[in-house]
C-alpha cells in the first residue's frame, strides 16, 4: 500500500488496524486506492468480530482507530457505550 495517499493520522489508524488484524483488509485497501477516504472509518468499525462473534474490546479498538482517522485524536474515547 502506498502511504503517500494518506496523511499521518490516517496512516496511523491503518497501521494500528493492520498490526492488530495481521494485514490491511481488502475493502480498506480498495477504498484507499480509490481515494474514497470518507468510507474508511465505517469500514474500520466493521472489523470488531473474532471467530464470527462481536467483541466489545475489538469494538473499542476499532472506534479508537476510526477516531484517529477522523479527528487525529490518539486518546481513546472513554464515554463508549456498547449498543
């Protein structure tokens, strides 16, 4: 993946996701290459399951990564309430 399409906080969010999932998911790579940056936070939030089960901890992590992407905020939201 070519990082010149991303600013620092976007790169950091994708790096965190890749580090924690093992790779950059195909849907996210496609959105980056198509320069569809508005879709990426929602795509990040879609990776909050393990073994087909939704995981609260993964949801929190994905929310933090989406927050890095959107807001350049490296502080995890502490007001997270699960649905």
